[in-house]
C-alpha cells in the first residue's frame, strides 16, 4: 500500500503523497529524485502511497484519500511522526529550497494562496491562459470560463460561507496530533462519494473547511508555484513551441526562482512535467546549485574599470 523512500528522521517530519497506477510510475520517473535531494538535506521522511488507503468499494477517489494519510500514518507507521507535508505527485522540488517545516505553525494548517501575494497580476495571467489555449489547444475554448472566478464566486457556487482567499489543495502542512481527526472527519467522511464541485474534486471543500476552522498559516507562493501561471506569464511561447529541450530549460529556470513547482490540472501544460528538468538534467542542476551558493553570499562591490565582452 505504501513505500518509505527516505527513512523518517529524528525531527519526525515527513513528506507524503498518494500516487496510484500511472501516477506512481510518473512520480518515480520525473519527481522522486528532486524529493530525495530535498528530504536528505533536511532529514525528512518520504512516504508514498501507491494504493488507496480506503480499499472499500464505495471509497472516494485518490484525491480525497490524502485526508486519511495522517490518521493512517499515526496508527500504522509511527505514532512519533509530528508533521506531514502533503504534496501532489506532480510537483517538482528545488533541492536548494529552505526547509518548509521551519515556516509551519503546529497549531495551524499551512497553505499557499493561488489568488493573493502572487509575483504577477492574476487577471492578466488568466487572460493569457484563455487566449493561448483557444489559439493553440482548442478553438472552442471559452474566453470567460470559471477560471476567472474570484474566491467569493467559488464559495458562492457551492453555497459555502464566503472567505477572501483560496488555496491549492495540492500542498499543505499539518500537525498529526492537532489535525488528523479534523482532516478525516471534516473532509473525507463528511462529503459523499458523489459530491459535485466546481473542479470535480476536493479543492472547494478543502478551502471551505480549512477557512471555516480558522487556523490557517499562509506560506510564500514559492512553496507552491503553479506552472500554469508561470508558463502563461513568463514563457507563453511554449504554447506554440512544443520543443522538449526548450520546455526543460524554462522549467529549470522556474525552479531556480521557486521552491516547489506544481504541474496541476488536466490540460496540456501539466504534461510538461515529463520534460525531465533538473536534477535529472545534471548540467542545469549544477548551474542552479552554483548560483544558489553565490546568491547567498554578501557582495562587496568594487571597481574593475570598464568591463568589455570578449570579441
């Protein structure tokens, strides 16, 4: 049902994901190495569920099963595990990133917004997504779809109480002692198998329940940079140039600027996850690692006279 890829360290913090069938194969091939480098750097465990935790016939889909991880881990793997970072399996990690658990508050659930404190104007980003999808992916793609919904519109669509922010459920950190029961009862058990949502999954319910509980810690966007946003704003030329080498270079550049990069969604942009960016690309990874060392140094500028490029 599960496999421990990196042993649980003394700090008792672990990274977990659920990746069944083809998703498990893709995770091992394209993401695992970046997770391992990050986990070893900070002595974090990695637990991957390659089968659903709830094996009953009427069990919810895998995307809902992540809310059972904390309860299962505490009862069946180790009662000593303190905090869990849940990540979707289609996330790449910049191994030079800071330890996310240092930014976490055990009394809260840590999340990253997909609406606020972004490094670019969201409305403009979404217009690019709609425009280029229509031009290069699907001629009938609407230019005014629900991707433009504000947090208020998303909550009202489900008749939920309105909150002013919205998060991606593909990344969150929680303390087992404080939140195992909450996640199991308020998310997995509360909603029926046939629950209908805006996205077809658990995203809206997660946002409502977490905000309604009122114990939220907002992390930097860099801990869950959305590739769809990154691509539309910084690399829109990828919509028309499906060159694997070019895609890989753009992903590597994005990873140099961010901590976790999430290839969320069912559209073609998410398939770029398979481009094989660093650390699988040793040259790009070495460059990023060297830059990270230089970036942390204090620069003491001095004059070298006129510097000219080599002819």
